[in-house]
C-alpha cells in the first residue's frame, strides 16, 4: 500500500503554556505530564512544539532547526524545559548540555526502601537490540556506541513501600533515570516499560518531575536557576503514602 508522506511541518495549536521565564534569548517552560514534546510516529499534533509554534506566531519560526528545544523530557515526565530563541543561544546552550555543565535535578517516586541515603549509578546507555523502543545498560566492550551515563541520587523521604528520591543528572541520556533506577532494583512508580506492568495507583506513566534547571545565560553569562513546583498529581500521591501504616 502506498502511504501519503507525512507533512512534518509543525503547525500552530492554541495550547496554553506555563511560562516560567522568558527574555530575548531563552524561554523556560514547565511542561505538564502527558504532553508529547516533539511530533513523531503516532503523535503529530497536540505536542509542545505545536504549542510553541502558536506562542511564537509572527515572531519566530519553530520549524527553523537553528532555534527551539535545547533538550527533551519524556511525554509522561513533567517539569522544566529550555528553549533557545536565537541560533547563538541554541549553540551556546547546546554546548553546555554536551559538556554536562548544566544543573538538572528530578524528583522521582520509586519502588522499595533504601538502606543508604545517597549513591551514584553509572552505566552506559544505548537502545536494546531486540526492542528498539527501550534503552538498556551496556558494557562498552559489547557496544562501543553506548553513551556514558551518570545519575546521582539521594533519599528525600521514605514512605511505606516507596521512596521519594532526588536524581541529579551528570549526563542527560534518553530514559536515563528510568533505566538507572531500575538497574538498582528501584523502578519508578507507573513506569510500565522498565518497572512492574501493573501499578495499583492508576498512574499515567512514570512519576518523574524535572524540578530544577540551572545554566549559564548565553548572552549575560550569568548563572540562572529555576525550580518547578511539584505537580498536583505527584503531591496527592505522596499524601496517599503518608497515610499508609509504617512497617514495624
């Protein structure tokens, strides 16, 4: 069967954006969980980029590859995203992400209890050979294309059955926190790809929030840091666990 080639032009859609900060060079937004960032297979509309196309109408062309998203977060992850409004800003910020000089922390709710209060997971990541939609940790001798990935975690709060952790990314690879936390037997709640298939809390994906974003401003060269409040669904979930009886 012949399929019509898909039109990859990003069309404006009037979707509200939660703008945290904006100037002539950068835009920082707080993305809700459930919103796809970038159009792709099966999701050509209602994405963050469609919302940005509408937001920038008459000012910037989001179809121009020299501006726009500097990094991405998964559809079901909420929190901070950085958008470059000029080619110079995109180059400068892209370099900061490449050199791992940005500060990014995430709050995650994971299964199980920790004996330690903090730790680091190191494991190079690449796509799985059998299922190209998922990532796994590789030995570099086995797969030299795997990319180094480092996640620092610390316990914020212990609840019955689950733990609230902060994950600080030294590198920012696709699915990094999800794969790394699973590798130490603490998969994220709601993550049906890397964790248990049946989560009892009726979640729409992993409980992960991109809370802090810090970077050097591309023009002023001053360090800027932003924080996104924990979303309501995440807070309500924590309240449920607070009410559960503690293990004796």
